[in-house]
DNA sequence: CCAGACGTTGTT
DNA sequence: GTCTGG
DNA sequence: CCAGACGTTGTT
DNA sequence: GTCTGG
C-alpha cells in the first residue's frame, strides 16, 4: 500500500518530467504523510473568473482522443501543479474527517465505489514522487524501508482528487493514492502497492475527455520489480513530525541494499 | 418509496 | 451525489 | 503509514 | 483495543 512517500527531486526536475507550464515551488520532502499537503499534477482547470472564454477544453481534439504512444513528449492536455490535502473527502461528504481514512483506493474497484467513482471519471491526477516507505515487522520491532526506482528516478503515483465545500463556503481540495497488487519485491512488505504509471500513460490518465474508466485498465498493474529497489532506513522516518535527509539514511547496522537480485 | 451508506489497511 | 437495502 | 489519544461538567 | 490526527 502507500502511506508515506518522498519527493526529493527539484522543482525543475518535476516541471521537466511532467511537462508543467509553470515551475512549482516546493522544498525537498522526505516524509510526506496522510493529512499533509501534497503537490499533484492534473489537467489544467478553467480559471474561475477568467475573462477569456476558452471554448471547450480540447474536447474535440483528435490528438486527445487517440492513446498516447511511446513517450510523454507532447501533452494533449495542458497540465498544472496544485496543492491538495492527502485523504480524499468526497464532495458530498458531511464531515471532512472521512478523508483521514480515504488515503488509498483500490484501483480494481475505484470505477464503481461511490466514494471514488466520479473522481475516477473526471478528476484523475498524478502525484510526483521518488520513493515510498514500507514497514516490515521483525523481532526488533518495525523496520522501515525506502522503496524507489533504480537510479532514484522520479515517478508518478496514480491518484484521484476532489473538492469539498465547507458550510462556510471554503473549498477543500483533497486526493487519494490508488493501489494494486504488489510485484514480488514489494510483496516482501505488503499485499498492496501504489499504482505507479509510466510516462507514456500520463497523457491518457490526465485526459478529461476520457470519462470511461475502463479505458485505463491496461495501466492498472504492478510496476515491474526489476526496475525497483528497497533500502532499510532509519526509524527516524516513523514520526511524521520528522523531515529531512535523516529519514532516508541507511538503517544503522544494515547498510544493505536489498533488491531483486540480491539473495 | 425513504434511509443510510459511501473506504482502506493490517495479519497470525 | 448515487447506490443499496428495507 | 505511525504516533498518540482515549472525557465530562460547569461557566464567565 | 481502536480511533483520530499528521
């Protein structure tokens, strides 16, 4: 599953990887947890008070209707960075505290569950990350591991977002991370893992004209294990009050990098 | 029809 | 909001 | 995900 | 033990 992750890359790297029009503003994050504000990439939203009336955001574009192939070089839909709270609060929720429990959503069923169905059709997003944490129980307590791509590359968690209007009229934007079956590497830790999308899927995932969630099924699968690795890290990361490089320091005594090829 | 729910995760 | 259960 | 709380009453 | 908050 996914209850904690990192975004250690620079704003430049994120803007480049996700083809953002504007440079986002953030500091490296070593310990992003539920309830915190996270940066997401989503299809550019219509400006609320904009003078210019943009006719039908690309709804009829032939490019946006065909599946993206090969790379993420030419986004059919403009993308924007947004800050939202991790823990999805459905727009119809009475109490925003439900978000505390909706930090993950099963990708297999998200198209039909009432809490996620509409978001799965109209409000998908990518959540930039470059690592996530899993805890493994042992005789000496719980040992945290940082799981990342080989080469420590940036990647995208598949997510959904929603808007909630408080009684006093404030708008709360929130998100959730989709999960799938784990690949064998992550299965050492848990029976679920976050859904990681390859760049060639970004355009389809963010395309608001794709409202049939079934068209995204081919991307609902565990990320290849041979592109991933796990490192035992300090339990300093356990507390969400902790931030900084200490969170990813190799655990004392281990220093072991354990991946699919080690035995 | 109205009332009531709406979600995920963990684990021996 | 929208679906399920009674 | 882990950490930390876990409760009520009165009253100005 | 179980829920809430971060």
